[in-house]
């Protein structure tokens, strides 16, 4: 958020708002994201920003593994497991 705000004030808040709205949408309909291989995980790309939400749907909740930049440190989140 800080990086985006340094580019244009308020842009970081817009990123946060888009991520929050995406997460709320995933909670309502977890199947909107594309499958990520055979891992049982899914991913959802934000519309305006180069970020992806990696998550897994469980019967009682949606577990967010990461909100990651599309090109920076790819796969750093793959070893994360829900607790």
C-alpha cells in the first residue's frame, strides 16, 4: 500500500479496498477462482492491480494462503498450510 500511495496518494487504499471486496466475493462464492493445479487450491486475480489471492475452500471457511504480487517471489507461499 505504501508503494502505491507514494506513486499516487489514495492508490494504496484502492488496492486494499479491491482486495477486501475480492475476499468478500470469495467467501460468498469460493468457486469463482480458477483451480491451481491439483493442489485443491484456487487463485483469483485482482482486476486493477497485479496481485493474486491464493486460497483454499473448506466447508466452514475460506483459507487465504497469500495475497501475492504476480511476478515477485513466485511460489513463496506454496509451503503454507492451513492450521
